[in-house]
C-alpha cells in the first residue's frame, strides 16, 4: 500500500490490481457494494472505491452502503503523496462509530488500528448496522 498526505487528506492506496482485488475480498465489499472495487482509504473514515464504469467514489466505512457513495473529485496520483512515518500502517478508528453515536472528536473514542484490525472492525460494525435496519 502507498500511504501519505495529499494536501489536507491522508490517503492509503492499493499499489496494484492484485492488492485491490485482495482487499476487496477481505473487506467483503461485494456484499455491501456489488460491482465496486476497493482502491484505498481517504482521511481514514472513507473508502475510495471504483465502480464498474471506472468512476471513483468515496463511501463511509460505516455504514458501507450505496446511499453513501459520493463522486471523488480528487486526483489521487500516488506520486504526490507525502509520507508520514508517524502514521505509516496506522488507521484511525472510532471505538464506537459516529453513526452509532460515538464522539467524532479526537479523544477517548479514537484509537489506531492495523489494516487487519480495520478489516475486522469494518465488517463487524457493518453487520451490526445491517442487523439494526
């Protein structure tokens, strides 16, 4: 994965199609957004996904639903990412997601997780969200 700052946004992007396919499967993205492929994360809170027509979108990690898709109006050329050693391989996570009433401000509701932990948390909270619908 390629990671770093793009202006004010922190991006984590797949380096290859194989990595994108692997993470699409790991996140079980087709169960939430059929026809979309994982591209990366923007600002830790949103996925960047590619639709079947080749258009990039953002969507909240929780809830992961078609209603949350928004066109991405940002050039994500990886060559302009500014690495940040303090954030490499870390993903910000709200212990109680904001959609479930968690505090969005930095503090006790925020922690840093690995990609593997993030995958598990995204799937768990989205399953919980779907159960409550």
